[in-house]
C-alpha cells in the first residue's frame, strides 16, 4: 500500500510518501506561498525522482486545516484529480492533529491554538500517544477531523477552555505569542511557530484509519459571510 500525503494549510507545505507504514519520501517547502502554481510541478519532480507517477499511489491523504483555505482547497483538488482515473480514495486529517502528534513528548494532552481572525482564536485539545501515533479527544473518543472538534473563542476566554497541564502549541505563534504568554505559564508553551508536517499526518492516518475522513472538506470555522451588492 503506497500513500501520498500532502499538507498545504500553512506557509510551510509538506509532502510524504508511505509504503505500508514506513515513510520512504518526505519534502518540506520553506515558506512557499500557499497560492504559488509551481508547487504541482515541484511535487511531480519529487515523485518522478523516485520512479513514481500519479497512478503509483493506492490512496491519498490531505491536511484539512484549520489554516490557509486556498492552500487546502488546492491540495484537495490536486489529490482528487490524481485519484479520479482509477477511483482511488482521498482521505482527510486535521492539520492540527498532526501538529499535536509531532509535539508531544510522551503520553500527554496537547492543545493546538490558532488565529481564527474576526477577533477569535480556535483551539483543540488532543490526548496524544506518540509511540502508537494516535490522538484522541479528551475522554478517549476518536477525532472527527472536522470543525466539530474545535472551539472558537475570544482571546480572553482561552484559558477557561484549555485543560490544566496541557502543552500549548501554535502554528500562529508570531501573531499569538503575547496572548499565549499572558494566559499560560511559560513552561507549558512551545514558544515557536510549529507547522503541521505531512510525515506526522501520514503516521496518524495510517495508525487510525477509522477516524480519517472520506470525501473530506477544508475545516472552516466561521460561517460564510454574504456581502451586499449595490
């Protein structure tokens, strides 16, 4: 079983290829803009260098965010295009879950916090088991990898929704550092920007196949806003 995993939810997109449960290829783009059209050509070059093409993969996994909506949509469209000729499956995993898995230092709770704009923060807490490459919701339930897993709160309410002793990590550290430092003790913070990594996402998708989303959609936390014309 060969799986192609791509995350484009952040300013540091990444890809990984797994054969069965082993990561055999990985690439992280350093600060590539989320809308840059050249990424597909670069992806094709990486794949071709290993003797593969789109038909070489049995399944595909996309990072669903939260994050760059256009980057996630572009990733989904690309993977759906690769999957379409042979009807292969495309699955989705929350990018935040991959962040939590990559940052856990043992079996512990990790809360991922991001900037949801519109004066709101998003957050999600996972119970992480790094050795088993698993994340679960508090209480042990499977994540849905949809907006239902996330809380949307004003910054002043963040401390009230994050469990005690959870490690705090953010893909938006540069924007949120002052808020996070004002809310949590320094020893609970991963004090740098942490991006989701496709290799962690692949480990999670393969270890927890029952939780990954078939026919996935980007995780969008705000309702659509209609603009009046005229």
